[in-house]
C-alpha cells in the first residue's frame, strides 16, 4: 500500500482508516497552524525523524487517558506537594526541554526547530498549552499539547527531577476534570502512560469520541499564574 503525499495547495487529509498497518496516513505538507489543526481535528498527528519528510499518523489502537482512570499513587501524591505549577508561563522552553531530554530506546528527537516554531505559533493562538512544574522557581518538568474541543492531545513531557512530569500531568488532569474535558489523547501506546492508567481503544472508538467533542468548545482560562 502506497502512502499518499499531501497536496501543498490543500489542507485535506485521507481518512484515518486509510492509514497503513503502521498507522501512517500521509506524508509531506507542512506544519502551518491551519494544517495542524485540521490534522488534530481528524485524529491525525505529525511524527517524523530529522531529515525525513513529515509523516502524519493515526494509530490503531489509540492510547487515551480517561480522566477518572489516572492512577495517583501514594508516593506521587507526596511528590506533588514538592513542586509549584504554572500553565503557559514558559511554553517554548517546555517544548525545547522535551526535545533535548534523552529517552530510552530513542536516538534523537522528532521535536526539531521547525516543530518548536510551529507549536509555539499554536500556543500564541491559544490552541497549544503547557503545564510546568517548578522547584525553587526553576523549571524542572512539564508537558505540552494541543486542545481540540474537549480533548487535550498530549505531545511530550520532560523531567529533570523525579516525578516532576508526572506531578505536572496530575495537575493537568485535575484542572481538565474541573473544566469539563472528556479525555487526554496519548496517541501512541507506551508502558509508562499505561502504568498511569491510560488504556488502548480502537481507532473507530477514538474518532467517534473525538468528533463528538469537536462540537463543543469549553470556556476556561489557561493562563493562570499559580496553580494549587
């Protein structure tokens, strides 16, 4: 099965169910805000290596986090109290830190300069957001993602101190529940996210729920200086 190339003059994507067995829907195109948002609204996300063309994915199964399924262990509950938290205070730095953190079984990162610029532009538009964990006023962990309707599409996280990113994740979930969000899209199944309570669902199940949430925008304020 050949993977279709995106038309640079059109924002249209193939249907996610037309993805190949690895979950690749298409290749090419660009990372403009309009194309990125069209992708996320259709359950598609970019992920590619340096010097490769942009690859667009819709994996099957899909990993999601039901907000009530998050596993808050006793040790994490204690760790959460060590940090202070902020939303959107230092978005670009969070993405940069995510790009430089070393990850098991990965050589390099897909978060290149063009990716940092693209998601920073989404952030300036109020579409992409970060959750940041601080220790002694120093950024030590965090995560970022994209909002689609009532879904937070998680992109990446980092930690320089034990439990910093998981504590930021727990803080995110607390506020998403308060704001009436439905779930977090974790994209690709990983043992780490599964250990926190994420589960695999079929692509059809994911797309059905995503399209329902696309119909609803939530009024809330992300730029909160200090979170409790």
